[in-house]
C-alpha cells in the first residue's frame, strides 16, 4: 500500500488493518492505542463500517489520533470529524508526508 510506504518513510511504524472493525479491535488495547499517532482510511472499506464512520469513532474515543480520510469520490464524506483531513485521490505524496510529519511531531 503506497500510503503505508509513505508514512513509514517519515519514521512512523505502520499497522495495516483490512477493515474498520479490525482497526477498532487493534485500538481497543490501550497500550497499542496510546502509540497510534495517525490513522489513514479510505471512505470505502470492506465490512459494515465505512472510513468516515471509523474516523468519527476514533475522533470521539481516541482524540489524540490524527485522521486522514481519502477517497476518489467526494460525495460520500457524510459527517466527517472536523479534525479529520480529507485527502482526495489521487493525492500528492508530499501532502501525505506533510500530514504524517505533523502527526509525528505532535505525538
């Protein structure tokens, strides 16, 4: 996944989850959740929860985590959390790098 490679180049460790439920399961462990600085999610994801819903949950329960929502479609953003950055596809790598560096500095 290109997003993962870009974030790793900034110096952050990457955990890839196949869907929103797997991400929330990972974050349910407080020791793991406290080490997460940034979540990058696509609006469209497999499973019953989409990326906007995942971001809403993370913003409510894990407010220190920076959020990036990405999508090639701009009409399914729903009620994205105010602190969530929207990065339309195709996105410039330097923009993702900039956001990841900010998350790392504030973590």
